C-alpha cells in the first residue's frame, strides 16, 4: 500500500467509560497499538485526542461537565497532563515517540503561525513521531476557538495535506437518523456528495462529556473532503478498523474526497481564516467570480454585513440565492469604506474615498470558491 498521511481523531465518549467517567484503558491501548503498527509500516500518523476536560473532571471528582468557559478551561488544564501521561506510558511501552501539540484557533488565522505549525508537523512526521493534538483549551477565547475536535482534526488534516481523516466515535457509522432513538434509522456506508445528507435528520446530540455530535462530524467531513482528504466515521471502540478501512473494507461511513484543486495558501484562506463579515453580491458579480475566475469589484456588491478591517477574511454570498455563500476571500477595504463604495464603479472609488485604493474589493488571487 502507498504510504499515507493519516489523521485519527478520537472523542471523549470513546476514551472514557460512560458510567464511571474513568478512562477506557483497553480502547486507548488498542488505539495505541493500531497507530504504532501504522507508523511501523511507514505511514505518517497524527492523533487528535479529546478528553482533557473529561479527564480533568474525573481528577477533580466533578459530577457533571462544567458549564462556564473558565471552569472548562481549568478542567482541561488539569486533565491534559494526565491524558498525555497515559498516552506517553502506552506509546513508550511500544517504543513509539510522541509529541504534544496544543493548537489555538488563532494559530491558524495568522499566516506565519499557520506555516510554522505546518513545518513543525512536517519535522515531527519526518522523525517518525506521532504528534498528539488537542485544542489549547486553557487559553482559547469564547470568540476564537475550534470548540470541538472534529473541526480541529479536519483543519489539521487540511494543514498537513493528509490522505485520510478518521473520526472515531461512539457510533459505528452514520445513520439516516439517530439510531439510539429511531429504530428505522438506516446505515450510510458511502457518501460521495455531502448534499445527499442535507435531507436527513441526523442527530446532533453529543455525549455527556464530549462536545461534538454528528453535525460537527459532518461539518468536519465537509472541510476535509473539500480539501482533498478522504474521511471515515467509525467506531472508537475498535480502532483496528482503521487498518481494515485502509485496506479497502467497507466499514463505517466513508466520504469520498474532492481533488485537492486549490493550493495551500487558498486552503488557508478558505478554512484557516475566520470570516469577519459578509458581502452580498448581485448576479453579475456571482457569475464573474464563480464562472469566469474574475476578481470582485465594488460595483457588484449589493450589501455589506459585519465589522471588518481591510485584509480580514469575508464571506461572499449570492444575494439573490437566499444569501448562500459562494466564495471566501481577503477583503481590500474596511467595512466603513465599503459602505461608501459598494455598488459604485472602480474608477469612482478615488473620488469617494479621497484616496486611490485597490481596484478590486477581493482580488482573485485572494479568493476561493466554496463548493456546495
Ligand atoms: N478539547 C476538548 C477536550 O480535550 C474536547 C473537545 C471535543 O470534545 O471535541 O476535552
């Protein structure tokens, strides 16, 4: 088999016993064995693990997941070290070196830090280390955080140009409805287009201690497959299924990836940056950027929403198609300036703003189409 870059995400519900909240040691040991085997075969492996908050709560004897951000952050600070100790003990038994990588959402927004993170992962993988990633919960802010590790793992998979993302969870695959509540729920083995899922009532509830649910997994699959990463949702209690899936077994729900069409910088614009506003485009502008590969000009903007500065990321939405997002890009003007120039021709901008600004509002080099 061709050597692959594999990102595996495991959720709190798989790492802990639902009854006691204690660590599910046999699951973790099986995961460690599987990942070490994959490493020994020459694959590059990254583990994204949840559980810091859950383990921290266990250490502190809390009976339920804390509600305030400060409490969650404090619990994560208690649990992260314990969690890593367990991983380090088990991986060390198999002589597999690991590394702790704690990422904040803001690390991916900043282009230099994004590239830095890429370089660090590349070096660790070259050394044969398994990086173990979690959100840097202790310093994350309410406004700027991944919030769930499904999203984090998809962004990491995109960053490192992974071949595969495995989302290990407490159900064995995706169903057309929540199988715990609906006996008619049908299993979904293969998803070639995420739009197929839109009509389904997929349960969004997470577990007691974790954060995500099926909705965040599907959102993660969208990011991953859109950036060229094949994605599978599979049972966390049987980590060795990863090897079977890699060998072609139809286990779990597998999502086909799109071609990795856009370059690394555009992937960063699409998913690393956090959009700060929305520009609503008229039909002509939507056609120009979506079909003709053109830049966005002020004349095609019908309305503006949000507070942003120049060089921030914005969503470009089709005004006459219910405001659906069609592209993302880096904007050349601040909100206040756009209020004055939207709908106006480029040659009038200098007179309106009293200064000759950029000819385009979003240059096509800084613009990425959002595939539906
Ligand atoms: N970062 C959180 C933790 O380690 C997990 C977030 C999630 O459950 O997705 O507890």
